[in-house]
């Protein structure tokens, strides 16, 4: 059932993205940019501790105010596959859906759309280096929805490659503080 829901949600998100893409490509009169970048980092904690920090609600703990999801579904807010929420990106709102939150497969995936700007797919895969360390591989795919967004998508793609160090530091610092507090 979970897999069917995830497939349905992913297909729905991609369909929305495709409609927006074609509508805006025709309106913008030019080709749009698509970028894919990956990064990885290691968190000094076991997978069972790390994984919850990558749910939309769990990320609040380490994102230092940069992450404030407003849940549309479910209510009350909960980190589940199929969660739908919004995030403010500058002057825009992004509409997010968690298309995979598979703890057993160690795979999370999100799709978000900023209307009139871009569609983004974020894919996270976890592997245990040893019982005390977890490696996270993050892949971002960004597609502009019109040619006016091309430069912004390129800039974000370039910054995506550098995010591993920032994310790793923020999460490891958060976990170190939790250990001091008795996690």
C-alpha cells in the first residue's frame, strides 16, 4: 500500500511539473535548464538516530531556523510518506511532497515545485559505515519552468554541490549538543 501511494504521489507531482514545464516553456519561448548534482557526508551517529532528522518535521532540529515547513497533510504534522507541506523560499512558496520515506530501504525522496520557477527532486540514500557512523548521499535534480529561471536554477545547482559540508556540520553539531544533554 505504501509503495502504491508513493508511486501515485510521485506520478502526480511529475504530472504537475510536466504541465507547468510545457506551459511555461511555450510562454517563455526558450529551452529550460535541468541540472543534477550530488553530495555526500557522514554523520557521527547510527542510522536509527540519523534517519528521523531527514523527515520534514525532524529537520527543524538541526536546520537552525532555515527550515519551517507548514503541513497541509497530515494534521497534526508528522513525518510520513505522502506528507504535503509548504516552505517559504524568499518571496515564493514551495509546495513539497514526501514521495518516499522508506526506513527499511534507507531511502527518502522529496519533490517540490515553486510555481513559475522550478521543479526539484531530492533523493537521499543512507548507508551505515559502521554502527556509530552513517553516510548520506543526496542528489538534487532541478528543472527550470521557464527560461527566465534558468540562471537561478544553475546557481542553485552549483551551490547544491557544496551543501554536504554545511549539512554534515549542522547535523553533527546538533547531535553533539544532544549527547551533552543526554541523548
